[in-house]
């Protein structure tokens, strides 16, 4: 098994949106401050990055059920593994499995975009 290239996280600001970020295998971290322009901040470690945002908290993908919808993936074939949606409860749009692969309920069609 290979080591993943980066580990994603969300940086939740105390009075603002959650920012997407990633930790690289060497420990360095970055967060996307302005997704429209593609601007971000970097630091040698996630802890140093978080220190630059007083009151912010880090959410890792494996932090628990806060990001787990629980809907079962429709069976696409008898050999397909059934998984649960790992997006936050109450989300709208498509669902995603633990690998981030998107899927849609059997009664709907993809509507474009990322669907979430």
C-alpha cells in the first residue's frame, strides 16, 4: 500500500467559512484563503498554520460523524461494494464515498458541478 500524497482538512474559522487545506507528507501545510483567486497560506506544520488563525479549529476527514450522511450507495452491480455517504448530514446534491467519489441517488441524474 502506498502512502497518500496529501491529507486534506478543513480549517474552521470562528466567525467565517471553513477553508480547505492539506498537509503534505513532509509535514508542510497549506490552506486556500481565497478560492476565487487561488490565494492561500502555507506553514511548516499544521499547528503553525492554525496558529495564524486565532480561534480556528482543524477538522480532519476521520474526525467522526459530523461529516457522515449515512445514505447507502445504490447497488450499481452485484459486485459493487455498498458504501455510505461520508458528507455532512443534511447536505444537498450528490453523495460521496470515503474516497471522495461522487454518486447520485438512483432516482436522480447528475446536474453538473460537484453536486454538494
